[in-house]
């Protein structure tokens, strides 16, 4: 029967716990080696790793509140829900890292730099001015700093790990102080700019008032003004109203000019508090988030990689949106300022016109009152400016006091116990990982193993029945020859075989090639008797007597199989002859300790009579035909008519003819002689013969119309097959019989 079913190494089959246990037993050294390697590696690495200490601290981040009344100057919108996310990003910013490094002067600590950025230190370069070292140190700081916000609270846990416990605590405390200073600087920078502007405006108004008062005093003295008429009063009232309007416009212009001066230099990385509104805050937070992501991506990926380009494109888009909105805010502020300036200039023109009208009245008293009204308006403007400056001064002084919405709950203390490595935990994890790795490798090797393993493989790839499974032979052979009475050979034959089977007589003797005789009570002998029974049962109604015993590849155990099978058949009372048809590398004569003279090759090449071919063995019904000298053309000899005639004659004289042939995939000798016999027995070596090789061998036999009566699986490790635990039984039996 020919089968076309093929199964690759990756075939997935149902695996139960029993199968897994069998795989574990079969590949136990892989599991043990992998487990030991990972476990020892984890333990050694943990023992060799420099201990690290983790300093821990906690801060409270409150929402910012307006302590002063700046509504007229700065329209501060309520904070959005993303406020805390922004604060967490600020804690992870490179600016904070740089400020912390500068605060502790870490770039001047040579011992510290050698442990953190040793590879970045270049000979002859000052670490304090080297941007590469500073960038590496900032990246190390951000990677080591851990931020853990507590859910449903405004508390944030901070931690920092380093081999020096004191320095770890100092770095974390410096980072907290730098974060608070950064928050204060950002909050009060705009107020400082407003204070400077208001101071210059106040000085200008004061000078104007002083000048006006001197002019009023001089004018009153020169004109000796005492009172005003009703017409003069109307002109004065009209001019006074225009002056008040002018004052309001001037105040409005100054407020808008102040706001413009605060935001005119704003950029994407410098957003004044005055510009705080929902749109700006949302765009700024998005830009800061993408900026942080890009910083991390740029450290791990090259510029030509997709993730790097995508992140950069998103950052550029966010930056452009923020720049556009910033420019738009500045443009609107400038337009408002220009509009207020034009309105002021319009009122100023009206005041000038009214002032000209008053001069036309040629009334000295009107001019006097005009000067008086101007002085009054300037004083009102001065009061407003002084109020604004006082508020700005107070806010600026709060910066000096360190007023902030960030509070330190727990400062970092020097840790006393190292946080890593955790040798016991790492060793336990290493043990588990090693075990899983070993099991995974065992399963991988099992799935990648394409060699013959069981009868199911024989059915799929050879399409033939399995005659039996022979256990792997012990490397040292058997302890000695069989008991004459137990072997059934007779006393004389047993003495002969004792000299052959004795390890003392010949240490190189392969006693396992005839273990049916030397250890009849062993599992090996019993398996060959099982194969004999299966063979006789399968051939009971068929006229099959002459078989080749071959294999797909060399060293699959075909010679041992043919010898032991022939001995088993002879012990069952069958007349059996073994022909060594492996004319290239004959071995049968060495097994039976006969000289390789004459033999099959001599018979086929010369006129040697067939009766001279048969060699007797200690088993009366078992005979051997040795190969003889190696000929130059084995295939031609095996396919000759003399070979056909020899087989026909032997069929008449013997019950079974077993022919030992070379491997089918190596040479064609087995195919040549097999076509003249009744069938073939294939021998496959467990765990060594590839399934594909067995399939090709079977196909070659079928192509030459050679029937495969069965397959013998040789050198099976019985402990890997749960259904074949027989060796211990026979060992116990032998001890009992002894």
C-alpha cells in the first residue's frame, strides 16, 4: 500500500499531560540544562550587580489660585482637567533635569560621571561644557526618576535609584526643589515684566503733573486770576469732560499696551500667564506632551524610521498650531492696543480743539481752569497706575518668598536597605523562566524532530505494519553468554558460543548482534520473538519465504536485526539461512566468527559449488552464507542468473531465506536482489532515521515491485514510550530465575 500523506515537523497534534510528561522525560537534559543555565545566570547576575538604593519622596500639587485682583489686566481662565497631566510632564521635562544637574553640580563630580556616562567622556573635553555628556546625563536622570500619582488624590510619589544612597536622596530633593522653583518662575515672570513697564509709565505721569502744576502756579500769579464767569464755566466744563474721557482712553490704552508688551515675545516654549485661556492651554499641553514623546522616540529610533518621522510630524503640526494661535493672540493684542491708541489720539484731538477754542475766548481764567483740570486728570491716572504697580510689586515679592501651589509632603531620606538586586526573587524568577524555557525548547525539539518515533510514523510514511520495536542495546553488551540449558543450544554449542560471547575473550566483540542467544530472558530477546511471531502470523497464508532485510540509511541496525530474527526463527524449529548480500561492507562473518573466505562473491564470479557456501552455526537449523571478498561490481553479480538460481535452490531446502543487503538509498543492490525474492523487511532506527528517508525507501521498493511485509523499529528508548515498560519486568524475571 502506498501512501501520499505527508506530515511536516510543524504538524500540530493533540497533546495531553501524559504526552508532555513523556516529552519531558525524553528531553529532560535540555530542560535541566536550560533551567540550570537561567537560574545560575540570574543568581550570578544578582550577586555581581552593584546594589542600588531607592530614595522616595512625596509632593502635593494644588490647583493655582488668583490671590490678587488682576482681572482688568490678565483674564486668567479656570484650569482645565488636564492641569495635573501637564504637571506630570513638567516633572519629566529636560529643563527640570538640567536644573537639577546644575543645582547639585553633577557635571563637576568626576566619580559620579564615570559611573553614569563613562563612555560619553572624551579625552581633553571639559564635561561641564560638553553637550553630549549633559544630554546623556539628562536622559539618565529622566529614565531613573519615577513618578507615581496617587489615584483620587493630589499627591504624587517620587522615587530615584542610585548606588550611592545619600546621592540618590540629594538628587531627588534637588529635583523637587527645582520643580517648585520652575513653577514659581513660570508663574511670576509676567508680573515682573508688568512691574517694569508700570514703573516707567508712573515716572512719566509724575513728571507731567509736576510740570503742569508749575505752569498753573506761574500762570495764576501772572494773571492774578480770582473767579470765572458763566460762559467761561461752560468752556471749562466742556474741556473737563473731554479731559476725563481722555484719561479713560489713556487708561484703556495703557492696559492694552501692558498686555501687548507681556505677550509680544511669547513663543511655543514660553507662554506667559497673561495668555492663559482654554485654547492656548490645550494647544500648549498637546505640544508639551508630543515634545516629551518625541524626546523619548529620538533616543531610541533613527530619523529615517517611520515612528520617528510620524512623531516628528505630529510635533511639528502641534508646534505650528501653537505658533499660529500665539501669533493670532499677539496680533489681536496689538490691534486692540492700536485701536485704543487711535481712540486716545481722537480724544486728544478733541481736547486740543477745545483748548484752542478756549484760547480764542481770550479768557485767562479759562486757561487757568484748563490747566487745573489737566492736573486733576493726570493725578487720577497716576492713582490708577500706582494701584496696578502695587499689585504687581506684591505678586513679584511673593516669588521671593517662594509662594507656590506645590508643597513638599515628605522629603527624600537616605535609604538604608538596597532596593535592588533582589537575589532571592531574581533566583526564583530565573528558576521559573528557566523551567518554562526548558519545556519550550523540549517541545520545540520534539516538533522539529523529523525522525521515526512510533508505529504511527511507520503507518503514515511507510504504509506498512510495524513488526516490533527493539530496545536500545546496552553499550557494554551483556554480562555473559546464556545458560546452555536456557538457550536450548546444547552443551557443546554453548561452550563454543561462550568463547564468542565472552567479553574477556574479545573486548571488541559485538555481543548485542546476537543477544537472542546471549540473553534469552532479556527484553531484547523477547522483542525479537515478538517480531518472529508477528512475521509468521502475517505470512501464514502466503507463499513468502525469501526476504531481504534492508534499511533506508547506514547504521540503522539491519545486520543485528537479520541475525537475531534468523536465530529466533531457528529456535522455533525453522530451517533458516542468512545470506550476506552486502558485498560492499560485509559484516555477517564477523558476527558469527567465521572467516570471510570463498563466500557469495566467489560463487557468483567463479565456479564454486553451492554446497560450499553454507556455513554451519551452533544452532543446527541455522546456516550462514558469508559475503566473500569485495567484488568490483556488486550490483551486476546480485542481478545475475546464478544468483537467481541460488535463491531458487535455497527455497527448496530452507523454510526461510533472510538476505542482509546495503541501504536502499545508498546503492541499488537491495533493489536488484529484492526483485528476485518474495518481499522485504525494512529496519528504521528510532530517533535517527528521518521519516522522509523511510518514505523514499518504501517508494523505491514499490517501484521495483518489492512488497514490504513490515518494519522493525530499532534502538528504541523504552523509557520514552509509556506503553512499552517491559525491561524492568524481564530484569525482575531474570533475578527471580537466578
